[in-house]
C-alpha cells in the first residue's frame, strides 16, 4: 500500500474543511484534502451569509444549554473569521440582522470555495471521489488515515494533524432517527446529500466522545408534500415568516411560541402528530413578511404563491368564518382553528403558548393557509471538541492529532442556533491554527 506524508490531512471539502486547509497552507503546513464527492463545496454552496450572535450575552440568552467554551469561542472567533474571508479577496457586505437576534455578513460562498480550492490545488493536494476507510492510530494518537482512491487503490496518508470536516450525518436515516427523533428520517434534506456521518463513524472508532443527546437539529418549515427540485429550493421553500404567523397541529392547537424563530418551531413540529401542521398568516403578515426579504440583501419572493404553484396544500380565506370550508381531507377542524385564532387575538400578550416577540393580532383578512412539515439541514449531535477544535475522548482529555469542525461537531448547540457557516469558519480556523502551533512546538 502506498504511503504519503503531510503535516495536515483534512477529511471533507466543505466550508469547514476548505477553511482549515487554506488556513493551514497560510500557516506554512503541507496539506492533503480528501473529499468523497466529485467536487468540493458541500452544503456551503447553498448558503449566502456568515452570521452569529452579536455578543456573549445574546449568545448565552439564545443558546443557554450549548457548551459554554464553544459558544464563547464562536463569538470570539467570528470577527477574525470575517477578516480571514476578506483576506482571500472575497467581499463581505456590511453587517445586517439575521434571524431577529443575530448579526452577519452576506458574501459569495462559491467564490470563497473557489479561492480555497485554487490555493489547495496550487500549494497542496486535493483528492476527490476518495473515501476515507479508517483513521490510523499509534499509541493512542491519530497519525492519519487510510483512504481509497477513485481507481480502487488504497493509500495511507500519514499526518501530524487530521481534521474531520465531513458535514454531519443528516443524510444517514439510521443516525438521524437515533440521535434526532424516531421520525427524523422522513424529513426532506435541505443540504448536501453526501453527508452520511463519515466523520462521526471515524471518530467513534478511535474513542471520540459524541453528543449531546436529543440536542435537535437546524432546519426550517416547508410546504408539506412539495419536493425539493434543486438546491435553490432550500431557501425558496423555507417559510421563515412562520415566526409572525400561527401554527396549529392536527389537534387544532398551538403547541409552541412561534415567534422565537422558524428554526425552533421546526424542531417542535417534528414531535407533533404526523409531524405536520397548519400555518396561518393574515394580510398584514403577507404584506410585511411573506412577500418581503427575510434578510436585508436577500431576494424577495412570494413564498405563498410559490407553494401554491408547486402543489402544496394552500388556501386563502377571506375571513375567519371561511375557515369552515377547510377541506376535511386535510385532517383539521377549520371552525376550531378559527376559534383559536380569535382567542389568540383577544389574549394579546397573555396568549398561551406566549408570542414573545410578535403578539400583534392576526385580524387583517384575507388569511393565507399552508400545511407545513419540517426539513432538515444538519444535526446538532456530533463529535465533541474543545475551543481549539481538538476532539475529546470518551476516557477524558483529547485525542492527540485529531480535530473536528463544521457540522461534524456536537455540543455547540442544544435546541438553539446561531449560525452554521460561522461555526464551520471559526472552528475550521481554530483547528488549523492549533495544528500549526502543535507542529511548531514539536519542531522545537
């Protein structure tokens, strides 16, 4: 079997892996990147913003159960991360508000991917359509990996540092049912379909700690019964406006505070009967949120019209009385739902569940109704790391030579979310910087 040596081996060519590889080259390390797909980019190809909480206080408020060391590191590393993107000649727009409480920058993720790829090909080595079979270990340390090339031959890549960045396990039905929810595999994927848990598997085989249990996932509500046709649908069909609307389950009841965020409501809906519900907006919400840009700089799109054209269960009621004509085959009681809407409107700020961030009445007809279901981007369960990206061992301490970043990691979020691209960027850089520091110490 052929054997090669490098300072840093990166397994995965998405945002986190490419960031770690380009930064490692910048730090003077030799690099090999192994990517199982035919092209690099992963789910980052479908994103457009890097964002996170704008302060430690807000991070703590919206993500109180996340690992405190990791959430501190995410905020502290975000500014330098944006500076890194700009240092590669990729323009980042001025900061705008994202998901009500976040702050972030629009940037051309595909240009960033292309620039990282260019540098890796010029100064390192990029292996695509290459599977990682196993990590190599020696005296408890990870010293590289055994990979299988497109022609079927195998190669041992020996490395001082190995960085796992394979994008999570959202495309693995067994793992999502185990770690997210027994019904999770029924969700559509709004992400890269090649992320099947390779990093998770490799890490567990060498004694890595994973978790945290039932910490949830990042995703959004989409029209039920409408299939994604291509990656542009991941954003186009996501009903971000749900935080200004009302959501009812098959028992015709609200079950969560919708206003805390569509991504959180999505997790709650997964646990409801048949994981589907009826999303109701009025004329004000239609005007202000359904047809507008959810984030400054994003393209405005009438999401109700799109869902209707794509065959979703949609309807317009001129008044609450018209809810009596809701089709019976949908499984909801329109009269009961109309009564619930009237009760919420009358209760205002006293409504239960509360409507913390938008308690305004939905009393401006017509009403726009869509049946919705959750869609999955990536899980929050993953490989446990410290703030430097070093993988934690089940036996305590860290596993020498092994790092992880991006959607492969766990512990950062626990039924909360403050950015995926930001986490990939920050911990990709952290892993590369620590690997470079360790190499410098080893060299004396």
